[in-house]
C-alpha cells in the first residue's frame, strides 16, 4: 500500500485527511482527532506503526503539554475547519485491544457511566502496557550475500571463525552467545559489524521462563443422568454457533464443574478458547488442579500474579496458545483470539462486582462479551442471584437444573437454634451448639464457627420474638447510633427514637446486636479449655499467605475449632469437620441493604455445603432469633425456590432489582455540611433531569431514596452521604443520572462516585 499505490487520502488531500481518534487515559471523557504523520503509517516499520488499539502520545492542553491515549479509530475523514495537531508518537509495539475488546470497553463506559479511557486502562493489565519481564536484546545474524562467499572473504582467522559460528547457528545469536561459542572477545565481532559483514537487529525477548508444572492427567468421568441432560443442552447451543445464556441451578456437589469441563472439551476440539470465571476464593489448588488435569494449555489468572506473569499469560492467550483461561473477575478481559464459550461459576458471588472504578460486574460484562462474540454463556450456582433467576423466569435465560448430589450423598441437615428459647444463656454459644461441639471434639472431629460481622453491626432486635426494627419506607433494617441515641435508616434518612419495648410483643428486653471475633474466641477458650482455637478475621490475616497457612494447619488437625468471619464460609473442603455453627445469622439479615435476605440465604447455604463431605457426616447449627424468616427457613431446607417465591414479590413491590435498575451515588468529604450539600444537589439535579425526559408515564415514577448518611457513615476521616435511584427503565434512568451529574459542581475536597447496579452498600 505504502510503496506502490497512491494512498487514497492523497487523491484529494485538501479535503480528506488520515486522522486518529484518541481516547485519553486520564482527563476529560472525550474523543479527540489528531493528524497522523506519514512516518507512523510505514508498514515496513511495525514497531512505530500506528494501529487501532495502540497507545499514543499526543499534544494536549496549553504549551508543550502532552497526554497518553488509546487510538480507537483510524481512517480518512473530512478535514474539520480548524487546524488539527499531530500524533507525537506511538507507545506500543503492538495493539493492546482487539476490535471486540474495544467494543466491550465502550459498552462498559456507557453502561457504568465512567470514562472510556478509565475502562481501557483497567482492562489492559499494567504489566502488559509496561511489557513487564521483557528486555531489548541485539541479535546478530549473517546477511545472505556474506553467507554465500564465506570462504573467499578477506578476513582474519578469528573473524572467519566468528562468521562460521554464525553460519552454523540456526537462529540469530546475542553478542555474548557468539563470543562464547567462538571463544573470542567482542572485538572481532564488532569489527565485522562495522564492516557490514554481520547484521544486527533489536528484539524484545522474554526473560526467564514460566515454571512448568507436573500434572497428573485425568480422563473424563462417566456422567450421571442429570449431568448428561445438561451437557446435551450445552452441546446443542455450541453447535448452533450463536449466543444464548444457560443458567445451571445445581446444588453443591451436583457435578457442575465436571459438566463445564466436558463442555469446554468440545470448544477446544473446535480449536477455540473458553474463559471460566470463578470467585477469587475458589481459585484454590483443588479447583485449578481439576482444570490442569484435563487440558494441556491453561492460564490461571488470580490477583497475586506479578506483572511479569500477567504479561506472559496475556501474550500466550493473545497468541491463541491457551485453551482455557481460568480466573477471577478480570479474566473476563482475557484477549482470546477465537472465543467459544464463557462460564461464570458461583455467579451470585459478590466478588464479581469490582468495588473501585470502573465498577463493573464480571457476570454482566461476560454476558455482553458473549453476545458480541456470538458464543454461549453458562452461569452456574447452587443459589443463583435473583437477577439471573428472574431472567430465567422471564425466558431470557434457559434454566437447567441439577437437583441431586453426585453419588446420592444426602444434603447436610441444618438445625435452626431458636435463641428466643434460650434467653438466660450467657455468651454467644447456645446449649445445642455447645453440646454438638463437645460431641464432635470428643470423637476427634473439628468444628467451624462462623461469626457474621461487617464493619459495624448494631441493629435492634427483640430476643423474645425476634422482630427487628425496620424502616417503614424501605423495609431495610434500621441502625442504632449509640452516640445520638437514634435509629437511622441509611437509605432514606428516616430517624426514630429507639424503642423501650418491642413494638411487636411488648417485651422490654430489646437488645442491640454486635459481637466481635475476639470476644467469641475468649468464650470458646473458656468453654473448651482443651481445644486449640484458630481465629481468622481481617485482623489476624493481614500477611499475604497467612490465610493459606492457617487453613493448612487446620486441615492437618492442629486446631479443634476454627472461628472467623465470612472469609471462612466459602470454597473450603474439610472432611474432618463435623459441626458448623453460625453464631448470628441475624446480623446478615439486618444489614441495611435490600439484598440482606438474599445474602443470608447464600451464607447459610454455603456454610451448610462445608460439612458432610467426609464419611463422618456433619451437622450445621444456625443460631437465630428469627427462625421463621423466609431466607433462614428456606436455607435450612435447601429450598431455593421457596426463598425466591417469597423474596421476589417484595422486591417488585418496592421497585428493587431485578425489577428496577438501580444507581447509587455516594459522595464523601471531610467537611460534613459541604458533603451533604453535594448529595442534596445531586438529588435536585436528578429530579430536574428526570422531569425533562420525554415519554413520562405517570404510573411509573422515579424512586429516589436519600440523601442519607451511608451505612458506613464515616470512613478515614471523611463523611459519606449517598442516595439511590431506581426505575424499571434502566437506559432512561441512566440518561437522567448522567445529565444530572454533568451539572454537579462539588467544592474542592468533596468527591463522588456513581455505582450502577450496586452490590456492596
Ligand atoms: P459442583 O461443581 O456442582 O459443586 P463438582 O463438579 O465439584 O460439583 O462434583 C462434586 C464431586 O463429585 C467432585 O469430587 C467430582 O469429582 C465428583 N463427580 C462429578 N461428576 C461425577 C460423576 N459423573 N461420577 C463420579 N464422580 C463425579
Ligand atoms: Zn418482640
Ligand atoms: Zn428508609
């Protein structure tokens, strides 16, 4: 193109120009056109060739300032009236983004209301941008004309030896390699280079090798009937070569992973790649080992990789050398060249939602990516998110069920311990739980105690009837603020005095929740002086690797009791654990969040799945003041359907997801009145913007809750205020919020974030 043909834009140079459209990595969320100097279009110099997906340096702002941005489009365009500036240079030696990834990031920017440049920076790993673990090296080779007359050249014997060594080598050599082979200094080599008898080129090479793993191979299992039925459906979708979403609702141990693996075997047989997303906590050696045992080429992406490792994996994936990518959230951006399938296991897990910008949900991004690349998406869970469940109910997803455990193991029995019957108890361990632990320890088994605790926990609950104080508007638990002696709704700012007696049963024994792991540890030690107790929480597990070490010690039987927060609830498999106790299921239930019931259901179900894995069987005891609560009662019976049937109508009545889209706005600052003023302004602007949108339907009002102090009202010296907007029409809601945010004028020191489809409150 560049040598012979007249470039098309030269035909009418006055009106048409080659322009690069650039999205800056920081700064304004905009696209800018720049002229492209000819030397950046020279295909013979691939290292400086400007392509879509490479980063460039461009003049931006006043004076000689420059900025970095991604080239997102390149083409001949009508020249604008004003004079454009030129791209100053190309930063990458290859494109960092496929056209698919460009479209996906664009979609994310629109959907999550964040700058495109920010999304681009987030999806391309830093190690890839910086080419971590590579080094530029000068490689020496022999020009063909020299090779042809090697014997007749007029050179010294040493120099001839150098040339012969190069001729004998099947690939180019570094200076050091060549000198070592010949046994000479660099002097004769450099002389030959100066004379042009040796050619040199500069290349970027990997330093070191990724560690190779010894893997015990495994053959496919003979599937049972449920598994076969599900796999048949998946195969049909794969053969249809089109996008669809399958939701596999399968109890823990029903053999979902084996089904994923066999589905992926088919994808791999087509020469295509699969991505498997799992929660970070599931990236255990056990899970990873199962994939390694079945596929030759896999890449495992977790948060502890170094930049070098991440870069190496990225290149292997981009080159099509990897069949299966197994990874946490960000593996959804793996640059597979010919994607055939995406699997999201444990799709209900909160860790798929990123809690810093861009605040994306990997399951929803996977959905978008699968649709764009026209491939099936499989979502799997024992306790699907109500979002996915509702989509299956409405026909958008196909629901496939695996209701039985492999080998017909029974589901573990869950016993609810009604704390209302045990009011004179001192401490946090009820009599039934104490007895169960005694039996377990006496028989050489182990016990796990789960204390559900988050940041703070000060709900108000009646120990006589189990009722807890809820906001009359939001149906969300009120939070007790000791200092001001009030009950506060952290969503709509409803405030009321703490009751003296229970409003339901008139019992005066109303009490305030809240218990720490240390206090529980002291209680365990007092009651079981002979058992060693291992405490795991954010305080004791600060050092990297301490989590794994502690669990290994527990597995080896060095401790009788493991107690900890949510971090011990998932992904663990201890055959010797015969008792699991949930100390306070109600804390999850009373977290000020509309998903509290769903979280509680997940928690109890997950915990129950931790026992009964060995021959000894196992028992689960869940302590609660509210055993009739639908989430707790249904979890105890392993009855997801019953839970969904009671929870969904409540969500619908209040306009919560999955029936409404939700956007949360949080602002924070050291000055409380300035911070709350920005939240007030946001509310006013959203109302105004909503009012200006057309096609309003009177029966379809915007729901705005707040502003109110956030559930974590003060963090690191900053006050936090938030508000929440919900409406069934997501795009319209987003348009209003976007218009409103553009008008916000926060004073210095007040910052805000907007969270589309929020998960953690
Ligand atoms: P899930 O992912 O649904 O929790 P897994 O796939 O982990 O279930 O299966 C649970 C256990 O049963 C694993 O140890 C697995 O190796 C085993 N398993 C799965 N499918 C079969 C099968 N068809 N026959 C025998 N064992 C199986
Ligand atoms: Zn009561
Ligand atoms: Zn409220």
